C-alpha cells in the first residue's frame, strides 16, 4: 500500500497497522496450510499484543512516514521490517537539522566550489549556508572556466581574494538586464593570462574600488579598463606586463590618481618615449619597485633621469632589454636613487664591467645585481670574480626573472596555486 503526503497522519498510521495485520495473516496461512487452529489463534493473539504495546502515538506517526528522496511518497511496508523498528529508537532526529550553523559551515569549508554549488540546490537552508560570506572570502579559479554572470554573483557574496590566472571567462548566452552598480569587496585580484574581454574586465573593475593588488599580465585591456583602475585610490601593486592596447593618457591618469602605488610593472607594453617621460610628472615618494624592461627604442638615458628624479625612494629597478642605456643612466640612478637595493640590466650591451664596478662603489644599499651574460667588453666570469672580491655583500644573478608586482615568481602558474602574493590560498 502506498500513501501520498496529502493524507492525514492518523489514518495513515491506522492503515499501516491494518496492512501489517493482513500481511502477517496471509503469510501465516501460506507458509503452513496444515497448522492447527490453536497455533493460528496464537499468532493472531501475538500480533494484537504487539499492537497494544506499541500504540500509534503522535511521535511514532511522525517517525513512521519515511520519504523516499526520488518519488516523494511514503512506503508503509517499512513499518513491518525489524530494521525499521530498531531505527525508531536510534535515529529519531535529523542530524543536519539539529546541528548549529557554525558546524555546517565548518564542514562546508572543506568542500570544493563545485560541491558548494551543488549543496545550494538541496534546500533553502543549505542555500543560505552555501553562499555565506565566510566560504567565499577566497575564490581560486586557476586554469578554470566560469560564466561572467556567475562570476559577478560570486563576487557579490563578499569575495576579497580572487585568482583567475590562466582561466577563461565565458560570455553570456543571453544579454541580462542592466543592474544598478554595486560595489564589491574585492581587494586582491589575479587575471594573469586570463581569457577575458575588455568590456567584462572594465565592468568588473568598475565595481571594485577597494582594490589593493591587481595583476593584469598578458591581458588585452582598453581605455575603460585603465580608467576603472585609476579610480582605485587604495591600489598599491599593479602588474601590466605584456598587456596589449595600453592607452597612454589613461596610464598617466593611473600614476597620478593612485597615490599609494608601491610596485608597477610595465614590461614589454610598447609604450612610447613621450609616455615614459610624463609617466611620473610629480614627485612620488611611495613608489618602491619599477619594471620598464623591454623598452628597446623607447627607454633612453633621459627617460631614466626623469623617472629617477621623481622616485627618490626607489629600491628595485628592472631596465633589461633597454639597448639605449649607457653609463650616464647609472650616474643618474646613483644621484637620484641612493636607496636602490636591486638592479636588473640584462642584455644592455652599452654597459661595460668597468661602468658597473664604478657605479657599485657609490651604491651603499646595493644587494642584488642581475645581469645575465650581456657584458661583452670582458668575459663574464672575470666580471663575476671582481664583483665577489670588491662587493661580497652583493648577490649576482640571484633571480632569472623579475618578480616585481607579480603574485608568483613563475610566469605560468600551475593548477591549484596555493598563494596569491602573501596570502595563503585554498586549493
């Protein structure tokens, strides 16, 4: 017998007992047709005795209605099984419903993001817990794909640390109605080598005025993207290495408006010499690390003079592959940037070992010098021996790639990266 949920509880319990009575009576008649009348009456009397000992109370009625997860109906045959009778005394309460929300959130914190999306489909309570702000503070989508609308929805839950490195942001299948602008709590964002449209990126950054660290390495950007970046007054680290379609006027607006900028990476951005010359028109005391490598024909000694004159607290500089640099640029750095600790000038063929040694005498804070075999006037091994003798505190060629404004030291981030700058990420 099968009863639907619309039936009341008391008739359901009575029918359950009646069905069990009929079933036991038929079983007793089919097993032994040669039973004596006394034995048959004994079995009936035994069932009546069990019925009197277990009356259909309200608690029992509530428990004796197990629902199957797929059909949504109640099977009354389960009441006659001994396993179900034993479960009546043990599992009277649903553990998930009685557990505190903090306990469920702790369990959900060990799940993957795909599993959290599935848990949100169970019930309304789990949906509210699955989208709790504590679970979405860090969102790691390294080498994964996500629709743009879903990304905006997740960021609205309170995500502060986002990694979309080597990821793919899919386009919307249908245009969604335009919503009012809402600010999100995003602070750290890594879009390195991410396949995302400039329109999507500008819309996302336009809603994130609290950005502190941003990585846009190898991403196609536009004027609206840099305009949105310029509105981030709390920005401290910006990586634009190998970005395409960099707007010169908007880039200058970024350096002017972001007054707390500490690290800036503009390697291989194809920026003109005029843009470099007016990149820092005012004195910027917060800038500590700068990477302008790759400016083959655009970075000159005059560019180094203008940049260094407005960056007195510069501690790290990368001018690799700037073939127009010579010893006069080193003289400008020694005069304007006395706190310089690290200099990278690989493949700068106008510099000789004598120029570098004479410049190093003036730099009291120098710790790292990276120049992979590019000094052609003398053999590199001879230059290395002279540096060890005269400047034992300076480490030579300690870093093969620049880590200025990069969340990781390697260009291609492996799947499941566990760090985003100094933040520990959940894989």
